[in-house]
């Protein structure tokens, strides 16, 4: 199948961002798979291997400055005896990020330049509305449109109790129930795809991301595993994030399952994910009400009246605290980095004047 740049997600906005690289003879390509220090990239010429140019590596201050799956890059075309070289990363119009494992101050870009995020949850023993809240918060911050996907609908006789739990969390976000074992139901997700549109599949291990991807692809291209019967948890079948083309029908980014989604800087996304609580807070007596024990708190009154679930408020407060801690950690790291750079500048400055003496 012959594919154009537009089938890979190319747009006028990206074309404008690429103009400065045309004179250097660079070509555009999109990251499809990320290895250590080497990438697979897609272009109308097919799939190729590419490495980061030394200058780009030197300028990177953290892992978020390296290419991620879904990124568009400007690169030297490959030669007969060498891989292509990535010279620049085009500006990302959206990205789904989380805190990197083991480092509270490091951002990990899970997927870049995505139009829609399929937040997948299994309708089995691992079903957890609080986890959906967490994913939804990060999805709102990504710049992409979230869709909640309830997989394994074949395991339940009645969807109503699950939808009843999800609707307050969804806050108007589309909710689609599917079964990866019934490809006809998965076809409902195609409504959110289309030529050049990119969807990222995100969720915990065992929720069926790869199975849904296979159903959309129309063949068993990605490996899958059965989950444990005791708790419906799965092991990581997908070990790498990878971009998969659906021909002229769209693009998927499959991701490894996450045991826990650590928040990055979610900015004002908390308001989007908890619009019901923010609307209630407008009626609080005090503008800085923490909804803990303050008199005249409209949010606590809603909990007491049964119109707002107590676990919903607890989750909101927990995520607020986590967000505040994350911002503090990032600020401390920024201060340390500023001091380090100042020391480097002063050391270079002193060496210069010693030589002149």
C-alpha cells in the first residue's frame, strides 16, 4: 500500500514547522518504535532505522527532550552504509506524559502528537473507577481527546452497574463498552479514527490493549496473554511503545501496561477531570476552601446529601496533594539545575581570565 505523509498524520501545522529544515536537505519522518539510542521511523519510503545526531543528544536536558513514539522528526536520509540521523524534533501539538519510574523530577513522554486517547479498563476483577480518574486527568492534560473504553463486556451480564460508576468520573467524556473477543463491537472505536488521526491505547496490564489493537488491525499482529484468574491482572505483553498504521484508516500507538500511573505536571487539567466538584465549590463560603472541615462548604454539603460520592472527593483531594508535591519536586530540581549551570559558567569565566593574565 502506498502511503503519503498525510496517512502518517502530517498536517499543515507540521509542514509549517518543518520549513526551516528544508534548506538543510532534511526529510520528515515519524517515530514508530523506540529502542535504546536507536529508533524505527516511518516515511512514505517505508520503515527505516535512525539514530540521534550528536548535537541533538548534547542539547537534551532530560529524557523528554529525546524523540518519543509519535514524534515527527527532521532527519538526514539514510545512506548505503549508515542509518538515518535525527537532527531535530518538530514541536509536539499533544503528548501524554507521566512521571518517570524512580525519578520524581523526570518526565517520560508516553506518546506524542495524538488526537485521541483510548483509556482502557477491563470489566473484570481489576475494574477500578479511581484508576480511570487518574488516567482521565492525565489525558485532559495531554491535549488529546479522551475516550473511556470498557473492555471485556462479554464477561458481564449487565453493564448498567459499571456505567453507573463510570458516568460521574467521565464528566461528559464518551464511554464505549466493547469486547476484544467480539471484533464487531470494537468497530465502534473507528468513529474516533480516520485518515491521519492518531489514537493512543493506554491502561493497566491485562485490560486488553493489544487485543483491541489486533481487532482494529484485523489480524493478530501483537502478542497477547491471558490474565491471572485470581485478580485479573496481566503481565506486560507489549514491552515497547509502538506506532501501528491502519492504512488509510488511521494510526494506533500501543503502549505497555502501567502498574501505576504517576502524575506529571497536569496544570489546570484537574478542573476538567473534576468539573462537578469545581462547580459545587462555587457555592462555598470561602474562596480558598479546601473542602475538609470549613464551615459553609458546599462540597461537603453535597457529600452529606448524597449527591456527591465521598470516594470521589477523596480522590480529588489526593490528586491535588500529589500534584502539589510533584510541582514542588520539579521546582527544587529547577533550582539545582540553575545553580549547576551558574557554576559551569563561572568556572569557564574564571579560566578565561586566568589565561589572559
